C-alpha cells in the first residue's frame, strides 16, 4: 500500500487529505475478452440515462474485444430474434448520450414471463454465441434476468433434447453471465441509492410544477399533480418535499378515511 496526498475541494476551500491506494490495482486489459459474445438490452419503462448506459456497455465491450450486440425492444427482441438482435459498433452509439428514452427500444414482454419464451430467447443467444448479457431495467426486468440465469442450464438441455442446438453448443455456452444496471425512474431497487433516470424524472416534475404554481397562486387554484412511480412513492414524496405541496398521497401510506376533510383544512390554511 502506498500513501497518496490529494487535494479535495470542500465547500470552496482547498484542504489536504490523505488516502491509501493499493499499488496492485488491476485494470481489465484491452482485448482481454476477445471473441466473446456480449448483448445489451433495455427493458421496462424507459428512463433518461439508459442511452448513456448502453453506450458504455457497447464501447467497453468493444474495448475488451467482444462481439457486441444490441437487442431491440427488450425481452421481446430476445424472444423474437431475427433483426432484433443486431451487431453494434463504436459509431452505433455516437450522439446518443444526451437523448431521452432508449435508442434500442424497450417493452414489457409477456412472452418472456413464460418458460416457452425463455427457451426461444436462449436459442437466439446460443446460436449467436452470446453468453454475456447486460440488462438495463427495473426490478421486474432484473428479476426476469435472474430467473433466466438460474434456468439457463435447463433451457439448453431442452434445446439439445429437441435437436435445436448441438452437444458442442451445449458445452461451449454452458454458462450465462448477466450484469444488471438499474434503469428505472421509480427508484424502487434495494441497494441502489438512486436508479438511472430518477434524478432526471424529478427534475422534469419539479420544472412542470414550478410552471403551474404561478397560475395556482395567481388564481387561488389548487392543482392535483399525478406523478409516476407504480408501487413506489419515492417520486411523489420528493416532489411533495421539493415543491412544498399541501397534501400528498403515496401507495405505501394509504390515505386515512377522512382524508377529504383533512386535505380541505390544509388547503384553507395554506391560503391564509
Ligand atoms: N418474474 C419475472 N419473470 C420473468 N420475466 C419478468 C419477470 N418480471 C418481469 N419480467 C420481464 O421484465 C419486463 C419488465 O418488467 P416490469 O414491467 O416489471 O418493468 P421494470 O423492469 O420493473 O421497469 P420499471 O421500473 O421501469 O417499471 C416484463 O415485461 C417481463 O418481460
Ligand atoms: O403504463 P405502464 O406500462 O403501466 O407504465 C407506467 C409505469 O412505468 C413506470 O414509468 C416505470 O416503472 C412507472 O413509473 C409507471 O407507473
């Protein structure tokens, strides 16, 4: 271990800090995974930042020497195969970092919820030599990814039994490696401080509310804003705090029976 002195800016002042850095740190070498098949997909609700994540995966994969593929339209593209699985190159991810949504498409896919669909997806990966998969999506997408990884050996056995793949393919592609990146505006994934897209979603919501608030004050009106979040009240709570909302509803804390009266009292108080 070696001691390093660094300058860190804290509240505008320059202070000296000392930290220990391992001198044996290893970096993944260029071309160190040459020839491996790596695919990336985005799944579930789209979120700002998915494109930046896709770009990083593609460029890092190319740097490592992998054959990198886009899977379009989330799990649906993986189940359907064909043109949905397309080789990517360095320039396929140029000029996408600032764009909203996901350039490779996303979907909610019922076929992948069934084993039959996952068998088809496994076939589409194996026949392209893909055994490394990056899934960018929310809790549902990553639950699906984990299930797919757990079932992988069984899925290949089924393909072999039905003569869809050869014994060599069964052996060569016996391991599926999965990496999940939590892309969801909902911020509902444990162990992740803030999921990809949450901050941008909040930013948009606050911008919209700031614009509406001027009308609310000018005309003594009350506006009800519905924000996204499915089963997670994170966006609603942070919006309520940041905009000083008079009342908020979140699914984790259902409204009391007499909420109408309480809310009207609060609104009346806020107008005095
Ligand atoms: N238990 C599961 N088994 C297999 N696949 C699943 C499972 N749950 C979800 N999926 C797959 O992942 C897709 C996306 O899941 P879901 O609609 O829950 O969105 P999400 O990934 O949670 O994203 P968001 O947070 O943006 O809603 C589903 O349409 C389905 O294809
Ligand atoms: O219209 P759908 O497909 O149900 O998706 C809406 C949901 O997806 C999300 O945008 C992302 O999960 C949620 O915030 C929202 O409630």
